[in-house]
C-alpha cells in the first residue's frame, strides 16, 4: 500500500475544529436554546425561536413573586 503523505498536526486541528463547529451539541448556545424550546414546535411560522410553555410559566410566577415581595417590603408604608 502506497502512502499518499503524512497529515500534519495543524491539519488535524483544523479538521477537528470544522467537525465540532458544525455539531449542534457542542455549541453551548444552540444546545441551551434547544433545551429551552418548545418540544412540539420549537420554531414558529416566522422562523423565530419559541420558548417552552413551562419556561414561560416559571418566568411569570417569578415576576409575580418578585412583585409581591417588593410590594410588601417597599410599597407598604407604616
């Protein structure tokens, strides 16, 4: 078998970077957006990211709890 040539370490690094750049699981931003997206329809009709209903519910409850806390700690004057 005839060898066509050796591969340099830099060529291997560039090939690995290209492989990992295209992989959606290694990109933290894409993996996080995918995990927080709606399971059934992650993209709406306009092509925009659609959040999970559970994430929206948690956000609304957190805002409500923060509002109640601020009302009773700052809003109520003795």
